[in-house]
């Protein structure tokens, strides 16, 4: 099963990776504060997942996990250019990543079941700091759309 899931994940196909996915845990990771809260992002993810057909139950104890990671940091234009300029602004640069981790069986391994990243998409952010929250929300919405499309394609 592991080889099939990993081969499918590497090829970019959703078939097989999202098969039999009926419940998952949701984790949100915000590495730097950029005007978005983990609670707000989590609520948006839960609303998107609740609208899926067929149902996808969110269960915190699930071995399968959908992880949203926000790694966007603020930089001054002097840091980005390498020299100071008068009246320069601050910019937000980084990535928003959505990853599906599934419990997979490894035959012959003592632990047997491990967590493997089997589906992942990311969006890059590069904007004014004042627009960082909007850019993160837009990127997250696009990633959730990608996840929904992949799930539909696997049915």
C-alpha cells in the first residue's frame, strides 16, 4: 500500500491517495504572525470540508491529517534589496502549504503503520505587509479548491 500511495503522490495523481478517506484531523501552523489567526484559518478549513460530498468527518484523533502551514514573514525593503532606501515599505514573503498525511502500512516494519505525506500543494506569497492577510486567505482558498477537486477526481 505504501509503494502505491507514494508512487501516486509523486506522479501528482489523486487517484489512490484520497481513496477511502472518510475522516481526518486538521492542524494549522502559523510560523510568523502576519495578520491571520490559526483559529480563523481553522474555521475556514472546517467550513470548506463540511461542504464536501460525500461527507468528510473531522476527527481530532484520526491517523489521517490535513495540515495547513503558513510560513510568511515580513521583510523591510532594505533587507530585500541589501541597502537602505528612504520611505521604503515592508513586504510579506513566504509560502502557504496544504498537506495530506495518511497512515500507511509498511510490511516488515515493527511499528507497521507510519504517517506519510501523500498529497501536497503550495502557493507563494510576495506582497506588501498590509495585504499579507488577504494574500494568505486567497492562497488558502485556492489550496482548498485544489484539495476538493482532487477528492472529487478520486471518486
